[in-house]
C-alpha cells in the first residue's frame, strides 16, 4: 500500500491547553511548530504531497488530525472523538476530507471513535476499544468497513494504563509485520503476523509510521531503530518531544492516503 497525500494541521498557540496525562510539563509552541515543519518535510521526503491546514486555536488538540478521520482507499470515514472538547473538530476535518473525496461517512452518537485506535493492515483493520473509543463506535466502524469490502477485529486495551490508543502500542510495517508494545505481543489477533516487540523502556517508539520506502520513528529510541534498520528499513528519525508532552505521537499528526 503506497501513499500519495497527507493532511496535517499546524499546532495552534493554544496547543499547551490541550488534553494530556503525560506529566512532562507544558510544551513549547515555538518548538512544536519547528518539529511540525520537519515532520512535514519528512512526509515529503517519503513522496507525499502535504496539505497543511491552518491552526484552530479553539481546539488545542486539533493538530492531532489522525483522531478525526480515516481515509481508506474505498471509504472516507469521519470519526467522533471520545473527548468532548474535541467534538468541534469533526466539521473542520470533514471540510478538508471532502476536498479529496466525494463522500465521507460518519461515526455518530452514541458511538465514540478516535482514529488513533485504528490500525490498517492492508485489507484488515484492527480497532481498539479504549478510554476514547467505545464498543458502539467500534461496531459502527466495523459495519462501515465491512460494507466496503474490508475485514476488521477489535482489541480491548482498557486497563492498559500505558496505552492511550491502540496505535500507542502497534504499527503496521507491511508484509504481515507489526511493531508491538510488550502489552500487546500476546494478543491473539496479532499472532498471524511477524511481531517486532519494542522494549518496555522504548514503548513510545511503537508508534512509528511506515510510509512507502521509509519508516518514521521518534528520536531517542536507538534499539528499535537498530532493529528496523537490520531488517532493511530506511528510518527517518524525528524529534517530536513537544507532541509527546501532549500524549501525541508520530502517527497522530497526519492523515495519510
């Protein structure tokens, strides 16, 4: 599966007012903007055109566009974020998605669904049930995906204190290969895949992104970087420290399609 485009949104000046459980202190907006710029440069280096949306200061978390939509080849689906403060982002991202697609389906109340809980592995989707995604949201998404010829399975990560979203602990690299957090290595749905387990101390690096001929990984996690390079992947290492402070990772910052 090759990607051609990405949608991103600049961090707003209100970025530090967003949701976080990290406990690493307030982010620097200036540094976040610099890191976002390098992130967009990396997407371009992977061969993508990058649509950079204007900041939305009324929604401090809106730079994490992945939570608001899924753009699969045969379906565009607008999410319904589980945090009430993010519900206003729905219409913003819908407008951006409809610039590329003629139709966008939507998760509706009482479902809640964060895109960070959705990991596409070719024609199959892993859907996480979490503090932000409820069973009804997962059911709605599964129904939509199946109607468009995809398969799916659900993984309940409630009770996994270190995982905000499913993709906090999993990334698909193609070729039936997954990067997984130790907490998820025994999940039955993953056993048909080759698993690359990150060490517990490098959990944050489980949220990496395979884009065409490269893998984007966060800076500061040398063991997973070495493991991926040994397997032949070309790694692009990016500092996303300010986004980590707000519970965000590499995948959170873009919609790739």
